[in-house]
């Protein structure tokens, strides 16, 4: 499997970052506390956004891609780990054997 390099940010208390995430990526809180606004979910015509507070050592895995907002409640360091990508499989061609 091929895993791209994780991205890291340091945020001061009150600072926020807006990140584009893909399904299967993970956000790790390496230090401090953050408030995380998950990607928007739609229920009919109503947009719903879930928020959680996370502290050091906590991780969240994104089931869907989209934009997330991460606000530092205290000075914090976060790490976004992209999802693992599988190497491309060889393409096989089937041929009918003549007898």
C-alpha cells in the first residue's frame, strides 16, 4: 500500500483551519484541544453539521470527504493523515484459446 505523507499544523488558541479531507483520512490531535466541525450532511433539504471537542491523543476518521473546520480551544498541534491508496492492479486481457 502507498501512503502519502501526513500534513501537520500548529494552531494558537482561537485560531482555526479549514481543511479539505477525503473519505478514509484521519485527523489526529497531537497536543492541546480543538473543536472539529465535520463535513456537512444533508437530510432532505436541511444541511446538518456535527461538531465535537477533541483533546490530545484523540483521532477522528472521516467517512465522507468534504471541508472541515478545526478551531484551537488551546494551543494545539494537529495531523491529517490521508487515506491509504492501493497500488494499481495489473490489467489482464482474456483471450479465447483456439483448439
